[in-house]
């Protein structure tokens, strides 16, 4: 009887040990020190309940479905959800990066009348009609620039305590090695207005950042895009067809 009890206990301990080992080997893309001290990895739970919206298409400023075969400008929406700019800034653009390593930082253009740089969306999942769906994994590609760079979440900036967005993404290849390059649209409740989310689902076993994109001002008041924790506001945007960019 004692032998049977000891064997059962040993089996349970071995099972628990293997479970701990499996959890320890799941990759977590983050700086562990900054995660704890600065809440750098936000909580994804706030978004889990909203994934039912994934069956709905993303629509442009005119109410038409956004397509992966077209170029767009992404502009901030004002607080009322009407066409406009956030705090007097223009559309999504780029500026020389903070580290001098060749990467550019993604920002809002400081000129309110500037639409920014054209963006084309590349979807991880197959869509026969090229329609972009809410909560689908997307690459945000600067289609008019040489090499067509795409968005990516940069390494954690300890000095500024932020995860900034850069143009360091690579084309295609959904999976763990491109985890930081994928973003999603989620309705913010307004008319044709959306939040941009970084919460990739292209790797089911990878730990990841998971929260909305917001603004982080620098010393000269440029608004940099960054992954922000839940207690900071998200950037609401509208999508304007590049072929007819008037937002009057």
C-alpha cells in the first residue's frame, strides 16, 4: 500500500516538474527587468472579449471596406469621431530614429494638412476578396518608400520607458520570428474610427506584448507611436483612400 502511494506521489511530482519546464521554455519577447518596474508589457485581457468583432470588415472614411490591394493614409480622428486631426497633427509618417541605427520612428506628421505616408496592409490570413477584417493580423507597409519598410515594435527603450514603433518590420512570414511586426484594427465605437492594437496571434506558443497603440511626445513635441499600457489613452484613427485623399 505504501509502495503504491509513493509511486503515485512520484508520478505527480514528475508531471508538475515537466509542466514547469514547459512553461519556462515558452519565449517571452520582452526585457524582464523593465516589465516589472515599468509595467512595460500591458495586460491583454481587456481585449479578449472584443474578438467577436473579427468578422467585421475594416472600413475607410467613406464607409467602404479596406482592401489589401489599395494604398491608404492613416490619420488621427478627433474626440468626436468626425474627420479631423488629433491635437493639430497630420497623418502617420516617419522621422529619423532615436538610436542612429538606420531605423525610422513612426510618428504623426507635425503639419496638420499633411496626410503622411501611404500605407498598404498585408493580412496574415487568406482573404479571397482582399478585404481587411477587424482583429486580423496585419503588416502596415509604407508602400511608397524604397524597400517598402513596415511597422515593427522596437526593443524596450529604458531611458524613455516605452516600446516605440519603428519601420524595422520585414515582409510576410507570419510566425514567432516576425511577432513584433503584426498589428490589428479594432473599432473604437465611432463611425469608421479604429484603435490600432499590437496583440499578434501569428504564434500560438509565443509570449508577447498585447495592447493598444498610443502617442508618446518627445522633447520637441513630436508625437511618436508606442505600445501603451491600459491606463494611457489609445490613438483613434481613420483610414483615407490614397486615390482620393480629401478629408474635407
